[in-house]
């Protein structure tokens, strides 16, 4: 008998890597000012320290595809869990700047690998009719991790003279939980088929509630026959999915999302809020992110990826333009900037946040999915590192630095509106093999 709950259970476990991804992304916001003071970092070195993890994500996203293809998705997820445990403990306990930067970088490798393998695994373990919602669980867990990190930072602020160590070290707990649970999930049926383990793949398909497992096996078998041999991702026939993936990844970070997540308390402090108030207001961003991600998960398979992106682009452009105007005029209007940023987060979570990992996981054919996922994710992280490294340099230049940064973000979201409207295809309700056919890839 098919187990309809199995895809959800397996997807939730794999998506816990996203929780750690989100926690790691946001936890630095509570410690970045403390470590700047502790190690007397100038704005450039400080930006590098914060961006070290993001630089690691670039390497992690580039590296993850090969071991995922060679050893399987499950084993790589387990390795990611181990990386998270070790790096969270070392960064919390180190007494000097160099080991801190090195292990933040190594932790970033885990984040980058998770951004490739997590959505890849979920897309391959999920039936077509629920794939959008299940892959979006990865983003849901990211925003849960972000929210918990903001709450944790607020609660741990002031518990000792070195509260930042507690903020970083607590991540070891969910890391251990993720590793243990990942021991009990099955391998991807598509990866098993690639290894010639058809019987094992059929068992998994039956176990995950695939409505027509024999037909699914035949589709995968046919797809793999067409995909025999090594394939160059940058051959002409993959031009469309490459353009879609790279464009979406670039716009994701040019929205300014990581700058806001990494520096939320600093941004609020720039508008006149105290540190405690700034940490508390950061929680409002985390809550909004969670609520609207949940809403997106509920509707992404009904209204589609492209529709959500178009709606979100309009809202993000408007909110970011208002923030830029506030920085230009210096009239922050009490909580006006906070409300605008919360609005931006709502639109981002409902659109880009929910769509990117779903889209990257499904737009590339089976044969080059690992390579394509790697390309999209590494592009995302290169842009994230660049934005997060340079933002404190802009922020240190006075309020006008904030004005220039948010103007740039607003213009990028206006451009994304046209990209989503005129360029991106819709993929809702299609199997991975049907998406391949719709793009004219045979």
C-alpha cells in the first residue's frame, strides 16, 4: 500500500538542512557588531568576516553536485549535518579572528551544499502533483531557521559578557537532530535508477505514495536512455534553463534579502532604534517571513511559480523604493522603515523566497540536474557574498549609503518584474520529464 505521508516525512527531514541554512544565515546578525568590536575590525574586514560564510556557500554549491551524483543524495545530506555540528561549536568557542573566519567559511560550505542537494533530493522524492509544495518546504525551513535565530539572538543577548558565543553555539543542537533523522530517509529513486538499482527505486516509489509507480519508472527509464553518457551543461540545448536559473538567482540576491537578514539590527539602529529594540524588530521580520512563506506553500501549486514572482516583484519594488526615500530624506518616521522592510519581506517570502529553490530543482533535465542546480545555487551565493560584503561599506558612509543601496535593490526588483512576466515559463503540475519536453530538450 502506498504511504502518502512518506513524501512529506522525507521532505521535512531533508528540508531541516534548510532550517540550519536559515539559522546560520540570520544568527550572524546578532553577533556581527560584537565581533567587530572584539577584534577591532574596520568596515572592509568586518564585511569580509560576515561574508566568509557566503564565500563558503559558493564553494559548497559548486562542490555538492559531484558527490551527490557519485555517492547519492542521502550520504551528502548526512555529511552536511556533520559540517554544521562542527562549525557551530568551533565558531562559538574560538578565541581569535582567524579560526572564526575559517570555520564560518566551512559552515558556508555546508549551507551551499544544502542549497543544492536538499531541493534536488526533495524534487526527486516527490510526486509531480505535490512537488511544488514539498520543495517549498525547504524554503519554509529556511525561514523557520531565520526566525528561530532572531528569537534566539534576542533571548541570549546579555546572558553573559560574550553572549555572541551562545548565539552561535546553540546551532549544534538542531544540527545533531538533522543528522540523526537523515539516517532514516530513503535514497532518491532517480539516483537509484541511474545506478541500475531499479528494484530499489521501485520500492522507494511505492513507499513515497507515487500514484502510478510503474509509469514513473518508465518515464525515468526513458529519460535516462536519452541521457546516456556525459553531457555538457553549456551545450546549446540547455541555454533556456541556464538563462532562467541564472537570472532568477541573480535577482534573488539583488533584492537585498541577505543584506537585510544579515544586518537587520544594524539597519534598524541606523534609523534610531536601540540595540534591544533593533533585535526585537528583527524578530518581526522573521515572523513575517514565516507567515508569508507558509501562504506561498499553500498556493504555489495552484497559481504557479511565475504568478507568485510577478505579484511579489510589484510589492518588493514599492517597499524598497519607500525605504530608499526615507534614507534620502532622513525622515524615518519612527517605525516607518521597519514597516516597509516587513512589507518587503512579506512580498519576498510569497514570491522569490518560495519559488527559487522549487524552480532550480525542476527546470533542469535529469541528466544535468546536479550540474544545473549547482550553477543556479552558486550564482545565488556569489551574488549573496558580494552584497553582504559590500553592504557594511555602504552603510558606514552615512544615511546616503543606505539610500543608494535600497535604490539599487528597488530598481533590480522592477527589472525582475519584466523578467518574470516576459521570460520565465510556468512549470506547475508538470512532471520533471514533462518540463524537459516543454523546453524542447530531448
